[in-house]
């Protein structure tokens, strides 16, 4: 029996056209009743889909109707049930961000790729970095810093010259953006269990915003980031094109 499929599509014309075609051909069920969720769009829409279905233990198979599509499979109308049945599964844990703002509010958000801190004014940010309650850097002067998962290590992290991490590695990447002091500090590799805390120094003069997969919090005073093992996302990829292979291939491109 073919898997029951729930389709989700981004708002782009390409994705909406694909949605109508595939829905008519294969049917469509609510996500809560599906064996698999098929996401039609780009990487940003895949992240949105994973967050939207976080309470469902349902794998997500993406088909690229966007630009890069690192987290997606190639789009094709034919043989979708067979492709889903043969797909390789990768499991990933998101990051949990807690961010305290100037008014005392604590904001929480999940991020599949990375949590980033960015200067929100004309001057560089000044950050104090602690890991598991121990201060590791009294002052990092920079445009920003981020904590990345292995799945997100080829995204913003890689653009900031951070390392690409194997998908099954039990580490997180802490990467600086345009570090001024210490000069050219590139970051660190941390155990997946680490709790990373950023305290913002001179926040009124040097405001900082925090971002968890494009969900932003402004005027932060401190930010804590850790992996969230209680939440697991299941992604499906065509055989030979899984996340581990993609991350390895990216390093030789």
C-alpha cells in the first residue's frame, strides 16, 4: 500500500503549480494522518515545514522548487511513492535559544540550522562567551557570532568560514563573523551537550539582535543556546543523496 502523503507548498508560483499537479495525481491527506509529508519549496520552506510539524513524528521528504535546495530532493512528478519508499532517513536535533531582552522578557525559539547574534547598530558587538557556566572568552569584538548544528553547518556558518560538520558528529560549531578582537578568531568546536551563553557588553551603545532560523529578537542582553535532544526531525533523501553525502561533497566543491 502506498504511503499516505500530506503536501505542503511555499507561496511561490513554481511550488504552487507543483502542489496542484502532485495533489491531483497522488491525493492529499492532513499532516496528522499522513505517513510522510512532502514539502515543495526551497530550504527556507523546509525549515518552516519542520517547525510547523514539530509535534508529529512524521518524516519529511522535500522536493526542490526553490533556489539551492540543500535540504531538498530533485523535483520530479513521476514515481513519488516509490521514491519515498526507497528514501534514506536522516535524524537531526534542533537548537533551543533563550534570549533575555532589555525589558526583562525571555524569548524562546528553536533553530534547525543555527542561532546567530548580529550587531544591530553601526558599531561592532562586544560579547562575553561562556560554555557550561565557565567563561571562555571575556570579550569578543565582532559583527556577530553563531552556533550551528551539523545540518546547518553549510549554511550561514560556512559563509562565515566556519567548519562543515559530518551529520552524525556530536559537536556544534561556534563561529565568529568578522572578528576584530581577538583578531581573526574563527571559533571553536563544542560538544553537542554544551550550553553556550553570550552576554552582551555595552548593549545600549552596541545593540545586538539574536536570530533563530530567521525568527529574530532585538535588544538582547544575553542569549543561551543548546541542542534540544528531546526533539527529533526526520528528513528523507533519495538513495546516495543523503545529508552525509551532501556535506562531504560540499567540502570538495
